[in-house]
């Protein structure tokens, strides 16, 4: 079971990175925004291994050939949107990326690799639901911690966090693309 926690931590790192950036971009970071972000990331990290588990070798083979490109394009879109919002917003405005399409796309992009992990779990037995639950909970906790830390760090040290955040999200996308 220790290996599941290690896998969960590894899968949660992309969500942690984006949560940190999102937290930095919030002028005000209410509990609702933290919960929406962390629960969305956790829910996708829970669901994708289950989907991968049941998808089978044929389907996963086709998806895995371009999943890194899909994740890159999604994060590129979210990063450019965040950067653009940072350029056009006045300092007193709050850009909330914890809801709507940007949250949905970020949740999907950070959980695509969990699809392949779910497929590999099929060879390890049928306890997919317990494994997926651990992955989802670990990711949600990591995301909540990251958005909280990012908010504290962003408020204290970064004058225009949306600009830095947009660049950071695109950088995470490039990392995924290069690793694919």
C-alpha cells in the first residue's frame, strides 16, 4: 500500500504546482476557492485511474500516444489566459481561476497521466477503488496546501502574480510535453 501513496504523491505534483500558482494569483483566497480547486483536482485524480483501469489496452494505447500533447495544449490555453488577465486587470481586481472552464481544463490536464496509472493497476488486482481514493485524497490535500501556501507567498513577494502564474503554467505544460 505504500507504493500507492508514492504514486499518489507523484501524480499530485502537477496539481500541486498549478495550485501554488493559482494561490499566488488570488488577491483574496476564501475557503470556497481553496475547496473548489483542491476538490476538483482530487476528483479528477480519483476518476482518471478508474477510467484507465476499465479502458483496456487498446483504448489506452491510442490515447497515450498524444496525451502529453493534449495536456500541453490545455495548460498553454490556461496559462495564456491567466497571463492575459494579469495584463488587463487592475490591481484591485481578483482573477479567480478556481471555477469555470479554466478549473475544468486544469483538472483534466493534471490528471491525464493518472489514466495510464489506472491501466497499470489492472495488472495488480481489482482494488482500483481504494487506490483511486487514496490518489484523489492525497492530490486534494496537496492542492489545498499548495493554494494556501501560494496565496501567502504571492501576497507577500510578487507584485503581479498573474503574469508569473501564466508563465509558470505554460512551463508545466512544456515539461509535460517534453516528458511525453
